[in-house]
C-alpha cells in the first residue's frame, strides 16, 4: 500500500496484537540523518502504533559494515525510545540457519542473530535509496542483520564475501531464510547516490510504502522504474513453495 507521508499513521496488522516480541530493523549504519538512514520520526510512529494494540517487547536491531559498535550511531540519530531494547548485531548470539530453498542460489546457510529467530513479528523499515542506479529497498535492509565478521571481504565493507557471490542471488536466499513480516519504505524523500552511501542528491517524494517486503519492493520498483534484479529471482524461486 502507498500512503501520503503527511498522513502516515501506523495501523498494526492483527498479528502484532498477538506477538510477545517484535523486532524492528531500521537502516542505521551511519550517523547521518534521514534520508540516508531511517528517521526517528517514523520509528516513533511505528512504536506508538504497536503500543496501541500490544504490550509486547520491542527490539531495535542494527549492525555496522565494519563491525564497529552501533550504539554511538543510535545516539547520533536520536534513537532513544522508552521501553524499547536497542541491540547491536555484533553483540548477539549467532545461529547458523539453513536456507529453505531446495536449490539455494548462492548461500546454503546464513549466520543470523538468535534474537531474530525468537521474535514473533519482524519489521524492516528503510529510506528510499537509489544507489548506482539500483533500488536499495526493504529487503536490501536485511543485509545488515548479518554479522559482518562472518562475511568480510575485500569490497563492500563487511559483506564483500556475499557481494562476490552475486548480491541479487544472496538477497533472494536471504528473503526465504529470514521471512520478515512487514516492509516499510520511508519515501518522504528520495536519496540518490553513485558511489558514496552518505552523500548524494535528495528529492522530495512524500510517500510511504508498506506491505509484505517482496510486494512492497515490487510496488516501489515498478512505480519508480528502478532496477531491482532480486525481485525477478524471488518470483522464480517462489515456484518451489507453490507446487
């Protein structure tokens, strides 16, 4: 679904009311405000919406490309919410999880924080970013749930080993391995950059996309004419679960 950003309120799906632990994954790798990172404002709207229907534990989880502590970045972005637990990916216990696809495209297992597996409802919320002509949307935001120390390489910060396998194949595998329930793209503005993840052009857009992560990325990509190759791979892989 697409909303005007000025009218955005968060109406939690019914599953939120039944959840005992809700995990929110923002895009917060850098101490640079929106639209480079998820704004404090939208996180506040989401948390307030959850509290209208649930007294569940709420967790915010993020990691950094180089494995540096995330807490100074949380502070710089103003992520201080009452009754919300802030966690760093690198401090979590990691569990090796099997990719459920019968024929994984690139990665047969992923190391993931165990707090993801113990949460009842998973939300990914990210700005609308266009990097090197490609959409960086709700599912690309899941990459930083992975411990960078497990996937370091010579390029792309802490995930060079995954980029070397083909990032679209990796994101397809990750989509099926970590089935997040809800994707939110904060598109009040568009952030457009070539090679620098924190510097680029900013355009007003005044939209919020919300829905199942694959569907919301499809909707945003189609509307904006973005190149998002992992969506085609996911569509093809879904056949395994529909027959």
